[in-house]
C-alpha cells in the first residue's frame, strides 16, 4: 500500500537559514508516526509544512500520491485535524466547541448532534456537554480539543505535543485513552513530541529530528535500542557514551563462531570491556549504555575488567560517585571511572548500599546491554 503522506527533498528556511531538511519521510495509512527531538529540532516546523501553512524552499509533499500545491492547500487542510499543546477553545460550551468544525462543513443539526455526542462519550466528557470552556481543567480542555479533531473524521491527524502541558495524572489517563482510540479508529496520525515515553507508547514508528535534520526512522524498539549515532543515543536515554576500539573477539568455551553478533573485546578508557556487536577488529566505536542497565556494588574491591563467574555481568569497573540526583522514586548516580558511567537505581537500593558522594563503588553491565556505533 502506498503511503498516505510522503515528503521528498524538503528544505525550509527561516530568517534565511535552514531550519528543517528532510530527504525522505512517509506516513503510512492507519499508523501513528511519532516524531521525536529536543526543543528547536524542527518538529513544529514539520507540522506547519505538512499542513501547508509554511512554504518550503524546495521539495515536495505528496498526499495519496499527488503533489500538494498552493492552489489545493485549502482543500487539503479540510482533510486534516490539528491538536496543539494549547487547546485553543472558544468561550462556548463544550458541545459547541466540538461541533464547530462540523458546522463549518455544513453538516445537518442531526448529524452534528450524533457525531459530537459520540465523541464526548468516547473521550469521557459527556457530563461536561453544557460546561463553558473557560471552566475546564487542562486535562478536560485537551479532551475537548481531541473530541473536536476526531469528530471531523480526518484523513490525517496532526498532534503538536498535546500532552506536554498536563499534570502527570491527567497526562497518563489521556495518553491511555488516546492510545485506545487511535488503535480502534485506525486513524493516521503524525505526532510530534520530545517525550520518549509518549513516542514508545503511541508510535508504530519513530522518526528522530536533530538540529533540523531527519536522522533515523524505524520501529520504536529499534530506535531506542539501536540508535544510529551518539547524538540519537543520548536523546533516547543512553546517557553513557564511551569511546573505544575493538581489539578482538571473545570465544566462549563450547560456542561455535557466529555470523551475526559476536562477543567482542573492546578497549575503552584503559579498561578491557566486552560487548555484543558486529564491528570489525581494529574499528573505533562508541559504546552506548542506558542507565537502567548499570548495576552498582558498594564493594569496590572488584578488579577493573574482572568478568568472574559470579553473574552474567561481564563488565565491572571501579570508580567514585561524583553525583547523585533524585528522579522521582529513582536515583541517578554518576560514577567517575575516568569517564562518567550513569546508573539509575531505586532510592531503596541506594539506602541499602549506603551510597554517598565520593564513595568508591563498582559499576557493572552486561555485554549484551552495550550498543556499539562505529565512529
């Protein structure tokens, strides 16, 4: 099946400088494509270009195989629905706000009532039908905004960080409800966010924008577990990135040679480490590691690089705790091993280990937890 939307060779300038460059990106029918990136990466610019509100310097945007033109922009926008971080509701009742787009399209009163009531019910705000928009909470207002978008039955739904301004409980409930609606309606959605959890939960595929350039597109599990470069690795949570060089292949007793991923010996920062990957011997690499993959021991007597028989953790390094930062129920611990290694552990574990700033500890991680990137 051809893509619903296809972007080719797109370049957008603002103030005479390039702010977005996309060689190729498509949005497939009935999928949710999550576009992730930090603030200023070009995510909102992409939505403005897709909605024909921003003219590109060059490139084409195709919808159902046809190139969009300025003369057809209005007709195309009628096939879209856009939900922003700010709901932008009028000072009308909830019902009238949801009905607004349907009235603009000339639907009958009976059709409008049936469609609006259906979406108010599905988004759990039927009881708010007669409430004025100004009396709504943030979560309630965003549900009204989503109901207004879904009621239009759009070919393409554009979401510009619609959950970012909500408090944590409202955000969690709305994310869960939207996930259910998006899958049961099979609506095609282009969704931009800087929140990795939202992208993992909602996206069928993930596209990464950094510094105005599209850097990687793939399944969420691929992008998050196998980022294409160190910048993407840092964006998706691989906080430890270490420069190293592959020095050889480790052959375990009784294990035949493999044509795929192999257990490699890697020298990094004076340590001899092991990692699962496919890099050639002699190749310079980046070792990328997520903080939840790092284990800490208060007993720092483990020799550097010792793999020992004690567990499947084949990499053990000594270092001193240089920083401890609370993150909700977790604790982010930075261990200086000559290079920083970041661990994310529970506060209870930290208390049981008696961790303190300046304390010497051992940091360990499995070879399979390392993602290797050629450099």
